[in-house]
C-alpha cells in the first residue's frame, strides 16, 4: 500500500446525512472479493442508470469532481452494515480522505485499516470545507501537521491518533504495522519453535 503525508485534491460534496454502506456499495456486489476493480461499483445506483450509462446529476460524474480524491460528506457517513467492501470500493475509486461530522463506527475503523482517512470535522470547520468542495476548489490535507486547508481563512486543525497517522503516512495496514513494530518478537518466537513445527506460514 502507498502512504501519503500531504494530499491536495479537488473535494466532492456529498452533504446528505446518513449515507449508509448499502448506498456506498450495494449488497448485490458483495460476492466480489477482489479489491481491485470494486471502485466501479461505488455508489452504483446513484452513479449509473439501469442500462449502465452515467447519471449526469451525480456529483462524481460531473466536472470538476470527476476523479475527486476527497469526499465532504454529511453526518453519520458509512452507517448501516459492517461491509468492508464499502471502504475497498472507495479506495479503489481513488478516495483517500472523507471529511464528515461523524461516521458509522465500524466504517470509521475499516477506513483506517485500509488507509483511507476518515476525518471528523463538525460545525464551522465542516461548513468551510463543504463550501470549498461545492465551489470545486482544491483542499489540502497535511498529516504531518494534522491540518486541513481549504480557503483563505487559515488551516483547520484536526485530531488523529499518532499510531494511525503513522500508518497512513507509511502506507502500513494492520499486518504491516505488526511486521514493522514486532519484528524482533516475531524473530524470537520463530527461533524458539522446534524444528518439527515447521516455519510459520508453511
């Protein structure tokens, strides 16, 4: 996985509250297990007509938001079922950051596990970012400084656990973090295993 420290991209506005995981990734596609290519099914019912042609009214089908890497959503984004496919599809679509006042709890955790930043921002800060998104402006997210810039009023600070921030910056998922942080313990455990047990992973 590829990490990032600074993200500068057009942000797409999706201000509706309570967009659930079935809207993000419809249930009929859940049998697809390969993460690659799932992006074409993200927001499928909203992005496409029944015949597969794009719906011109949907924000991600309209310039300047086609190819947006940031979503500015309403409250409780990603509520509903726990399907991790929803995050896989957004990541495959190119979304690296979602800004919202709140998220579904499981969806929030799934974002962090898959190196998508779920950035909680409420009140005036969220209103500023949403205004920038609706205007088609570039939004800048700086993980090192934990700030977001979207207008001339100055950066907006946000909170992010240092462990998760490091994972995003270094492109480390849960396994990658374990291998990076616990390499010595893993090596000691493997060295202590009796020969008849075989190597781990064989």
